[in-house]
C-alpha cells in the first residue's frame, strides 16, 4: 500500500524538508515553504532478478537521423539570431523578464510573425489576461494575423489538449506561473505546480513536435521565479532585459541547446510594439556630444556581436573623508581598481576626488576590455580635456598599469571602422592587425595606461 507523506518544498530553489522552515537553508529565502504531499511506494523487501521493464534500444551514431534541426522562420531577425536561426520543432523555450518589460508584447509579435508564414495556426494562451485584453494589445500593435488563435485558460491539461487538437505550429503559454493542474494540490506558481506543468508542456513539445514558449516571471533578485529545475528542463532560456525609463530592450540567451548562448537581440519599445534595432552601435552613439571631456567610446562584445558603447566619467572635488566611487552599468570593483591603478601607475591624483562612471543608454559593460576607455574617460574629465571624437579605446588594465589583450579584436575594430571611427588605441597584441589592415582605421598599439595617456597628450 502506498502511503502519503507530507513534505515542505522551498518555492525559490526547490529545497525539500520534512518540516516547514522560516528560512530556507539553501537559498536564504524567508517564508518560502509550500506543503506538498507525496505518495511513497513501500520498499519491496527482496529484489528479484526478474526484469522490471522491457529494455530500450540504444542507437549508433550512424543510425541517428541527423536532419539538421528543422527550424520555423520567426519573421523577426533579432529574435531569430538569439534563437540560433529559428524555432526548432519540439523545443521548449523559457523567456523571463521583469514585469512590464515587454514579454507579452514580444511574444505576440513573434506569434504573429510565425503565423504569417505558417500553414497551421499559432496558439497564444494567456493565463493572466482575458482574450479581450490580449486582442486589444494585438490590435493596438496593428497586427492582423488570421492564423493567430488566442485562448484565456489556466488549466494545464486543457491547454495541452487544445494544442494537440488545433495542431498548432507554435504554442505560447503566458505565463507558466499562472497555469495549474488539478492533479497537484497546491497553488499556481508553487514549486510543485511549476514542475508538474512544465513537465507536461515538455512532454507535449517532445511528443507532438510543437515548439512551446513559456513566459516566466522573475523574482526580485533577478532569477526566473520558481526552482532552478525549470531552467534545467527547457532547451532554451531567454531573458528580456531593459530599464524601466529607457526604451531599449535586450533579449539574451543564457542557455540554448540549438544555438549560441550570450547572443543578444536589441529592440526599441514604441507605441505599436517592439521595433528591431539592427544597428545598435549607431543608436547608442546617436546622442553623443561632440568634444565633451570625460567621454570615450569602446567596443564591447555582446555574444558574437560587437556593440560600440560610450563610457562617460565625471570627476569632481570631494567634500567627503572617503570620496565617492559610483558606477552605473560598469562594475564598481573594477572602478575602484582603475582609480587605484591611475593613482599609483600614472600619477593621476584621485584620492580627494569623487569619481562617477556611466555607460550610456542603460547598457551594462561586463568585460575588462572596457577598462582603458573608462580610465581615459576619468583622466579626460579630471583634466577637462576632450578626446578626439573619432577615437575608440580597447584593453584590459592590469594592476601594474600594463595593457592586456582582448578577445575578438579584429571584429571589434571592424565594427568601429564601419561606424566611421578613424583611430583605435589597443593593446600591443593588436600589432598584427596593423600590417594586414582590412579596414580603414588607424590602430595605435599602447602597452600601458601611461603610454595611452601620453599618446593623447593627457
Ligand atoms: P508587456 O508586454 O505587457 O510586459 P510583460 O508581459 O513583460 O509584463 O508590456 C508592458 C509595457 O509595454 C507596458 O508598460 C506598455 C508598454 N507597451 C508599449 O510601450 N508599446 C506597446 O505597443 C505595447 C503593447 C506595450
Ligand atoms: Mg505579460
């Protein structure tokens, strides 16, 4: 006889415990335990040698049909690139993002783009909004896809059945936290519901070949709510990011079984939906002031794509015992390191100065390749000496003030040349790019911050 056992599961990380706890020992979340009951089969005393299931047949590599993944065209280049070329049949994709960032907008556009080209309908299931609301949004965005079906439903089993019957070419579930199955005795959004519903959609995708998109909400610390198990289950995890007061949105892939990760697509939120930005470098530099002190451009890699970014610095005399170091879109620890290196290795006195560094356009630069640009911006600001408008700076700065190499240098230089930049300061390793210069850009190799400063007359 199976007996029921009660267990408590953390909503955030999936940690299990026989008792409810105030604070999860695994992820430190407070009040996050949900009760789940489990049926436990009694352990059979003697293990017999009789097989308990028929054996499965493994395949040789040569027996596996490797028709390259059959992809469905998305109709949006930026999304297609992030997915690795299109939507793979039978794939399960999770797309996360803050509330209001534009997940529903993006997926409505995606659904309409696919529906335009597909024979079978695309099914958009909303568990949060009524059909009227979803329809209103689609109309406002000027969409008129006869092949796009809307459904407002929260019962996972009903959704699975509907997807099967409509033979949808793509199904979108907005959101996984709002759906539930009657088989699990817990509230929608709890771990056990998430796990069970996601499993049903996974089985549906794999057995029917219908690609499924799940929208997932993000918790306050930036992870897709619910246990990590959701991210393990799906084939692809995408994040839609953006600042609330900024119209740009970045779509990133953090996991992709069918394509590259860390690829980004750039969009602009407008009155009629998201518009693809195919040349982000030009957009992010559009408002750049000419000849302003404290502004330097660098080229950061977003996935496989180089994007030009403007780094600004403002240095002003501090009235505090411990001067401020404030970074927006830039790593604060790196800023501390750069100010220390500038003081010790380049003779730039910053001990009584507040230093602010900002990456324009609400972007984030994570790479050390932006060090040189940030350091030059700081010195340009303190000396009130504008740097040439047609200059880009690349390179990681080491603790002894030396300039270190950066990856994909040629691609970065090419992008800068494309946008009309004429001069690049780069680490000494860049020398071989000078000999076989495929682009119209003068590359000045510098081996230290001090050398970079003196080459610019700072
Ligand atoms: P939405 O897609 O509902 O966000 P999410 O599903 O991620 O919660 O988008 C919400 C925001 O987008 C809302 O504040 C209004 C804005 N928006 C536009 O600016 N233009 C549009 O065409 C649409 C549909 C939304
Ligand atoms: Mg939404």
